[in-house]
C-alpha cells in the first residue's frame, strides 16, 4: 500500500470556501478512482511542535503504485492540484509530499 502524504499551509487570504472546495474535490475524485482506499484531510495538530510550517494536509491510501499513477495523471487531480498551489503560501514550493510504501493493514 502507498500512503500519499501532502502537507501545506493555506495563504491567510485564501477564502475558506476555496479551501473547502479543493479538499472536497480531491475527496470526491478519490471516492471515484479504482485503487484508492481512503482520503483524509485536516489541520496539523503538531503535538510535538516540529512541523509548524505546515498547518494543513491530507493523506490518501492507495492500493499500489498503479493507483497512485492513475491519480497523478487524472485531469481532475491536475486541475485541483493547480488550485491548491494557488491557495498555498509559496505556491507549489510551499507543499511537501511524502509517498510511503507501507504494509497493508490486516
């Protein structure tokens, strides 16, 4: 399983409606794509005080690398990704992505 982790901070002037719309759009896309196991998003609680530069994020659980590739190439993902970049501090440079190969939860 691939755990796709995306962390960012919305610009302070980014409208709440636009923030919600991009995350809702990604959740809806994931609900329709084969090989997507889960989508979760929310604010960074930063209990350890080590990631204050990233206030928001989402994770997507993919069955395999093929599902990640289908998501990455999907035109809706590309459109929503562009919107997310426009809403984030420092644009695309303000977004960090980790893709972890993790064992399937049994």
